[in-house]
C-alpha cells in the first residue's frame, strides 16, 4: 500500500490541504516534497529496487513503469519552477486564482498517476477524465478572453472525445460476447491473453472510437484543435506539463487497446488507422507552421508533430516502435525547456505574437541561447536525444512494409524545421525598427537553471543510453509481441 | 421493462428535437435521469443487496437532482433567453433525427444477428449519442451545448446497460462524479464567458484561429 499511498493518495491529500492553506510558499514547499517523493518512488520502481503492491484496478507493468517515470520527471520540474512563475505579476483578477494553482496541480498528479497505473479500462477512463478536469481551470490562469475560450474549447472537446472513448470501451465489452471473456471485467491483461477470440468487428469499432476519442487529448489530427488552443494559451509550466505528460497519458490508453488488437486478426486495420492519424498530424503541423504567428502556438504545433511521430513509430512497429518510446522521453524533456523559455520571452515582451518579439538575444541573452539550443534539440540535432530517436524511427520506417512513408515524413519534417527556424531566428536576431531600449543584463533565474539541468539530463540519457531504459523498452516491445 | 424504458427514452429525444425552449431541455434531462435510475433499479429486484442501492441513489442525486438544478440555476443567474437559436431550421432538424434513428435501429437489428445484444436499449442509447452530437452541432447557445453533451452522456449510460457486462460500482460512481464536475466547470466557464464576452453563443468564441 505504500506505493499506492505515494503515487495516488498523498497527492490527493495534499491537494485537499493546499485548498485550505492560504500561503503560496507553504503550498509550494509541500507540493515540491510530494513531487520529490513521487519522482524517487518512480525511479525506484523503474530501476527495480521496489515493486509496490497496488490494490485492484491498479498494477505495474513495463509500459506503466515507463510512462510514470516520464510523468514524475516532468511534474517535478514543473512544480520546481512554479513558485517563481507565480511570483510574476498578472492582472488583479488572475491574482485571485493563484491560490488554486497547487491544489489543481496535486489533483492532476493523482489523476495522472491513477490513469497510468490503472489496469482496467473503466478506471483508466475515470482517471483520464479527471486529468482534463484538473488541467482545464489551470488553462484559464491568465483570466483573459483567449484563455477563457481555450479552456472552454478544451473542456468541451476533450469531454466529448473522452465520451467517445467510453463508447469504444463498451464496444470492447461487446467484442467479448461469446468468448471466455464474456461478463468479465475489462482488465487489460485478460483481454490481451484472449485477444484472438474477440469479435473482430466490435474490436475494430472499439479501436476507432478509443483512438479518435483520445486523439482530442493527444493532439492527433484532425482532432487537435482544442489541444493546440489550450497548450498555446496556458501558462508556460502548464503548457510544459500538457505537452510533456498529459498527451502521453492519453497515448497510453491508445497503446493499451493497440496492444490488445495487436494479438488479433484486426491488427493491420488498427495499424493503418494509427499511421493515417500520425501522417495527418505531421501534415497539419507542416501546413500550419507556414502561417503561424504566435510562438507558443508554434510550440503547440510542434507537439502535434512530435506526438504524430511517436504514433507513427508505434504504428510502423519494429525498430520504429523502440524509437517512438525513446522519442516520448526526449520530447517530454525538450518541451519543458522550450515552454519555460517561451514563458520568459512572453513575460518580458508581454506578447505571444512573433512580430512583437525582437532581438531576444540582446534583451534576454540567457533565455535566447537556451531557446535556440532547445530548438536545435527538438529539431533533431545531435547530441540531443531526439536525433537518436528519430534515426531509429526513420530506420524502422525504411525497413518496414511502407518505406515510401519515409520520403513523406522527411519532407514534412524538413519544412517544419525550416519554418520553425525562420520564426525563432526572427525572434532572436531581428532588430526592431525603432529600437530604443538598451540591452540589459538578464538575471540568472531558476528557469535557466532548470533548462541547463534538463539539457544535461537529455544529453546524458541520449549519449549514455542507460541499459535499464533500453531493457524496459525491450520489455514493452515483448509485451506488444514485436520482434526486433 | 428495459425495452419500455428505452422507448420512453427515445420519445424524449423526439421532444428534444422539436422543442425550442431552453428550459424544456433541462426537463428532458431530468426525465432521462429518472429513466436511467429506474433501469439501474431493475437488477435489484432479482438480487437484492444494500450495496446495489448505492448506484441508483447516486444516479438519482446526480442526474435527476443536482445537474438539472445546477443548469436551471445557471440559466436563471445568467438570464439566458428562453428560446434556443439554431443554425438550421427546426423543421429540418426533426427529419434528420428521425432518419438517423431509423438507420441506427436497422443497423442494430442487423448487428444483433451476429452478436448477442439487446437491440432496443442499444439503439436508443446510440440515438441519444447522435442527437447529443446534432444538438452540439446545430445549436448556437453554449448552455444548450452543455445539455447536448449531457444527452450524449445519458445515451452512453443507456447504451452501457444494453451491453451485458457491468462495470464495477466504484467506477460507475467515478464516471458520474466526473460528469458532474465537468458540468460544474462548464457552468463556471459560462458565467465567465457571459461577463467577458457579453453573450453565450458559439459565435462569440472566435478569437483563437490560425
């Protein structure tokens, strides 16, 4: 029960406690302690030092171990930066909302951990919906028109999407009619073990509904719009949390049904659907990168692109599957840096419009350089991790039954790289016409420290490539029945 | 009995398709809540247990009392106009609903040849899901969208009863709680939308574009 307490109950208790504590600093300290405990325990579980006994509806396997460590890592850095972020001045109306920040953040951790550790589709659904509920008010942090609209759209679209996913779960129950699974509970492993017996028509219908429904939360095209609006208008730590971990929470739901279907005769159908969704996401990111004029929106589209790449890797299978899992780790870390630096730029220039941001390297040299490095990292420049994971995904595509996809993907990625670069270099270097501000010495802030620490982490993981991580990924591929 | 309740549920959908008053939507939500509560009570007659009473009680509390009361409060507080505004004519909406329902019932009966399923609750639930989506698509007022979402949720619930296996009670209650909190948050958001945009229609939400 200790594991269950730290992963799920403690954040829930602290969420309740934060609601009653008025002092933000105390809220911050206890939230940080919870985040540290969560990270340490995830690490122990991941390394194999500790194997927690969890109650019914929850269990730990290679996939949940892998995703919970990503969540813990992203959450820890986000909480760490939150207090310095909250100290920044906002409009008076928004000041009032700050007191709920840590309550919601802790509730998010509870819901997200529950979703990742669940071994039952019903429990997963309840927890995944709860993550939406905890994040939606955080999107409305700035209390302005854009954030309100983004929150409404996110709440509404994702709730409808998740409702669709629930229909998919009911279809899964129907697919078990007439088999040994009839009348049984929706535990993943029972369905995986007897996947061959499931009715293929209902199983396909189930996959369509779950995939399309959860796409609203993952940000897979054409269901990405609510997610893009939310990520681009949320405060930067929350945007980092959404891009780095919340999207993966939904992805794990898709992976669970994909795992079931991969042992049945409907596998090729599901695979094709996933590949179409992924390529469409890359296409959407490719098109919108041409016209986007809001740099946080650009980062949101970059998330659509990378989640597209991850799903593509999952769909292709083999080496690409391994690459996709590595990509999930690297993308989550890089996105934290990108969003935190974008937050610094937003705070200084008071605008998210690219045209209103000029000469960042002069005004905010530390932020500017780190932002540039993060752009290079997300674009797949070595020695940062994404280079290695993309190589694996490309290799996987090349040796798969659909090698022509590599040309399409490379084409999209090239233009995304160029267009993102154009926007970022304009922000960093271009001087405004009537520039009258002198360059200032930028203070070394906590965000810079976090960015540097994350760069080191990113490089160490990608260069050293820890055996424990590789072994876990191999275990996941075995669970999915993939031969490497 | 289940079939009778499902048919009553379908009739409520027809009423939703013809009514043009916002308050009637709330009445229908309450009515559907009662039907769902009764359908969840039926199994108790066969195997009585006190634990089994928890789900119907929660359903009654959430779907019949709390949610309709909360939506009514939002309507009163925000002084929302009584009539819904549509993007298509009411006379077109009704045939679309009827046609969709006919197709759903036909397809369901064909599907029932291969899989063992309760056609009437299955098709009624699915019809409600579709009507909910139509309401979201073809109505302008955001509060009506929330009602459409709830009709969709009710449809899923009924649909769930048509599928043989039952979800554990703890999860069912979790789902109800989630739905309630969604509606609660949407109510708060509507309140803010009213003070920020001075209106509650979809047309007011057009700032976020590429």
